[in-house]
């Protein structure tokens, strides 16, 4: 076996995980492995490497403001978090079902952290995620209409398995924002999942909308 030629072929085939493990194996270690064991070791290394790279791409693409992990959540009584529910949400089956999550609470209780932690968990399970501050998203959509890229932005949002709308309801939702929100949520209803964080109880959401028909 030509060691250097094998490494070069792995590199050309972009089998980087496999190549790294192959480089780290000593000749005596290789001789101790059966052909089946050697192949399994190299394939597992490549699988893990590709899974890791994919996860990192998904996390980068999601646009999170910071790292948040499920294991770092604080379940102290004043935060009123249901640990059992969060553990169920962490398995991300709600995304498979196209279900939605609403996280409400006063300022500073960690709504954004919980949503981001669920977003990271979704990325690690291979789902496409987009994190958006709701106010900034409305601004971006307004600019997209001006430069005629609105449909392109909507198409990108529609492709996401999970959309996180953070800080919903901090500002009144005028007619143009209402139509944009309707465009986003209609495409996702019963098909893709959305997490919404807000300081406002759900029973006052209706008051945010100028157009009550769209609010309905």
C-alpha cells in the first residue's frame, strides 16, 4: 500500500475525516485491524467529520446572536420553566410535526436564551434554522420590497425547518408589517415550525394589529 498516494486520493475525494484518522494510525495499528475493522473505522471517522461540518454550517447560517445550550438552562423557580416540556422540545419532534412554540415572560427571564438553545439543538439534529429579531426582520423585508428581492427573502424563510422570531410585539404592527407577517406565517402553517418569544401575553396580541381581519 502506497501510504502517501492513498492520502492524496483521500484529499482529492474530500474525505477529510477519513484522511485524518488514516494519518493518525500507526502501521502496527493498521496491521492489528481486520479489513472490516479498518474500513468501519475510516467510514465512521468520515461520517462523524461530515456530520460535524454540516452542523457548523447550519449554526453559522442560522444567525444566532450567541451560543446557548439545552444543558445550560436554569430551572430556578422564578423562571417558571417546565423542565419536562423543554426536554421533550429538545428532541425536536415538534419540528417534524410542523408544530409551533410560543415563549412568553417578562424582560430578563431568558426567553431568547431558551429559543436559541432549542435552535442550536435543531441544528445539531440536522434541521435548517433561521434566527430573526422580529423588528429587524420587518426592516429587512421593507428594504427587500424596495430593491425587489422580497420574494427571494420570503423563499429563503420558507425553506427553513425552524424560524425563530425573537422579541415579537415590541412595536405596533402596521399594515405593511401585517401583510409581511401573514406572508411568512401562511407559508409555514402546518408545514414548518416557528418559535416566537414575546413579553406580551397571547390574549393581548390582537391589539398589536391595525387590521383586525389580518389579526384574526
